[in-house]
C-alpha cells in the first residue's frame, strides 16, 4: 500500500482538552447564562450601575461605579466596582489612581488592583482570552476611541481557580467585537486598496499578544484582480494565495472556505518539551492498562518488531507536519505508531511532543456507506418530535450543494419557552467544489452528550479521512485508511481519549 499523506486540515491532539471543555460547556451553556449576572439588591447607595459598553467617570463624591461583569455560577452576588481615588484633581477625580475592587456576596473586599487606564472615558469587554482555557470571562478595558487612535487596552485575566483577576494586565490591541474564537481574537484594518485581518492570541508565559494568522486582501493595480493571501505567522507558510471573486452584493464567493482556512488549527503556547521520551499505554492481560516509556523512536519501534519497517500510513497537516504515523503488519494483525503534538514555547520556538500507541489485534467491521448530507441527529431520531414551533433552515452553494442546515424549535427552559438550535450541520467546499470539512452539533438536552459535537475532513476525492467526535467520557478520533484507488476505507484506526487503548478495524468488503 502506498503511504497516504493528508495535509488538508490541522487536527492535533493537543487541542483535545480544550475541545472537550468547549463541548461540555456547550451542554451547559444555557444553564450558565441563566446563572450569570450580578446582584444589585445590596449595593451601597453611593454606587450606581454602569452601562457595559461605555463608561464615564462618575460625578465628584460618588464612591464608585459597578462594572457589569458576567460572574460565573458559584459567584452569585459578587460585584466588581471601579473605585475613584480618595484624592482627586480639581474636578475631584484622579484618573491615574482609579482602581477596581472585587467584592463577594457579603460585600467583603476580596481584591483591589489599579485600573491602568488614564483616559476619562473607556470601553469594557468581557471575553474569554485566557491561554489556560479556564472558566469565566476576562476583563478587558480600552480607552474610548482606541480603534480610531490606534491605542491599546489592558486585559486582566480571570483566574478561575483562585477566583481573582491577575493584577498584572496584558497589553492588548483593539479587536473586532464578536471575533473571539477558542481564546483567539481578530484585529482588522481597512486600507485604500484592501484589508488586513490578523488573528492573535495571548502567550501566557511571555504575557504578550502574538500574531497567529494574517489575512491580506488587496486589488492588483495592473490587472484589477483581488488577491487573497492567508499566512501562518508561526509556521511561516502560506495557507492560501490566489485570486478571489465577489458576488454583485460585494460578498466574497466561497468566503466560508477562506474563513475556515483562516481560523482552523491555530497553534497554542506553553510546551517546553521537544522530542521527549515516547510514552505509551498498553493492555497487559490480567492487570489492565500499563504504562511504558522509550527514550526515542528507534527503541520504541525495535521493541515492537518494526525497527526496519517503513510506515504503513502517515497523516500530515497542511503545513507538512507529521501528525500520526502507523506501522502495521496485516498478516500478524498487530501494529504500533506515534502521534505528534505541536505547540510553541514562550520564546515562540516550535516544540513537538510524542505519544506512542500499540495494538495486538485487528477487529472485523462492516463499512456502511456514509450519509454525509443527512439532516437527522446521529441517533436517527426525528428532531421535530422534541420541540414545538419546529422549523428548518437550509442554505445551498451556487452549485446546489447543501452548505448548512439548522433545525430550531421551542423548548421549556426554567419554565419559559425558549427557541434553541436543536441540530446544525455546516459543509465547507474547496473552490473546485469538493467537500473539505463537515461540522455537526446537536442540542444535548434533547439528544444526549455523546456525539453532540463532531467534525470530519475529506480529501480531494470526497473520501472521509479523519473524524473527531465528543463522547461523554472524553473524545474520539478516527483515521480512515484507503488502499490505492479505493473509494471505501480498508481500515479505521480509532483513538478513544477517555482512557481506552486504540482499536484497529478491518472492513469486510464483501470478499
């Protein structure tokens, strides 16, 4: 079998913990939103509520202003106050010495720290930008007019374990509202002949904002054509470079694909390890799972009889980083391999850690043709039976292919009817019309947590090559392996990240 190489989409294991948290958070999203907020009943009379979007210094003599910070569940009644200094200027306010005061539900002072913004007016934002993927929103403060003046703001990260804000803020550029995804955010700059958008993320070690991706769209002065350039700043590689076209409305044709390339597979920070020991878990009869460690790749492969073997299968990301390599003996029904996880340290040096895997048997399975464009939940149940006011929303590409589907309906939440998204599926196509990526999500309150979030990557032949799904006890990845020219997979290598060993499945193809 030829070694297969897939470079379309970055799906690395180091994102698992984060994605798992996102999925669990999605299941609880409505409940959390109902519990967030602040209790105003016990506010001091000298403190008045503040509009969340824009704040102005209170009149002289006021004790302070309540910040509409969205406290997490378990912090009901807590209050964040912007406190004026006791000694002010001629107008009674010292802009340099304002401070934030954090109080619990009993109005006990828990923390105080400088505001750090000297402007008379400023803008608050509450977004999750923490590089540690905690629960709760961070406090971001910008001077009013920061976007027009090119001024930076300050981000006070929320420490969900200590239930405090970090007192040393991170300087942060003005970013587009509602652009935050996976702790990353986007800055945007309109130019005379185009635009430049940059995705950034906070590096927790250096406490600096780092540029991850850059989107440059400009019009060529000679040809008049618009050229899109998507660049990965850390990998120092192109993701896309080429001509783009627009509809008469001005929207980019196939912009969903370009945005997917722009945002997918962003790197994280923090790992110091590089080419460390290869650790594995293997099944030992009578004792369950046992751990083992190998100094290097050579020692690991030699111990399992593949010292001189060529990889049976390899999976790469779009930057040609090796993500998974498999060594396999179909006749003996045994194999091993290594998964690679890439990140960057505080100095932005690229790091890779490795995790080995082994299996001593191959299970038989039957490949069932995939209904890629199904609009049913993974359970196969009728979504309309779970909600009143049921409605379906379909969108199609110019070629008539389904680009998105959503089923919505009214559900009772806290004794009140609320319209929710019961099921959504999105499809991303390459410019040649072939399916690139599928994203699925269902409402766990109706269809359970297992499989509530799933995604699939497809090669240029329309074959499913990689699948990721959330399961109740963790997450699962599947690599589909095809023989040369085959349209149906010969094998599937499954990783259950809930603690089970990997499983190799050989599909019965009717022989």
